[in-house]
């Protein structure tokens, strides 16, 4: 079987927007170091490696340029859009085996919907700890809800804000 590497834009109808992901088809023969090397060469935040599975319709492993992660939503959407566009899958329901578990997908003519695990909640972060992450003072604009690490397959920091204006005004401090 031949391996193919694609650079795909998730959440966009063309290459002028969206979120880029690498997708490698027929990746069963690769070992972890090879997948990591390919992900580094592709250079996107995540690259999906599509393989055969005995438990689901496909097995998908996700690699950043430096490590494997349990799940990546935009790379999942990119992968199954590509599989549909190549005629490997058609509209309908499928499953993918990931390190986060076996998850369902619904494939439509122009959309992909993916199931995620129920959220798990972890550490609560003090507002003062994240203040330096942004260019502007934001303690007064953060919601009274806790800042917390949560996961449906990949841990993220959830930062509730009071309104859309505050969200749009947030600028990361890249120092």
C-alpha cells in the first residue's frame, strides 16, 4: 500500500482559511519515530495518521511536531473530509479508534460531526496566574466562574469571560 501525505484545511471550503492539519493515509507501517518525523516535516500543530483498526472503522493517531496527543478535533474533521472527498468513505456514520477512545463520526455531504468524550475537569487556576498571559489587564473582565483545566480528549484551559467584547479584545502576551 502506498502512503500519502496531505495538507488539509479544516473548517474551510478552500485553502484561504480554516485550521491546517496534516493527514497521512495508509500509515500502518510507520513506527512512532517516523510519525513524529513526518509531523515535524509537515509543520502544522497536528498531523493525523490513518490506519486499519480491529475495533473501529479506522484507527487515527495524532502527532504534533514534538509529541503524540490523544485526540485532535480539527485534524479529525480534516481527515474525514479528505476520506470523503477521495471516495474512501461516503455519507453515513463511522467510528475512529483514538488514544482518547473509540469515537463516532457523522459524515454529511459538506460537513463532519465528531463525538467527543464527556468532559473531565481538573485543576482550577488562580486568576492571578494567567494575568501575564495577556497584553491587557483582564482580571475585572473574567467571569466569576472558575478558570479550569478540562478535557474531552485533550486538556485545555477554559477561561470564562463576561462578554463577547472581552473575548475579542484578548491579545496573548507572546513575550
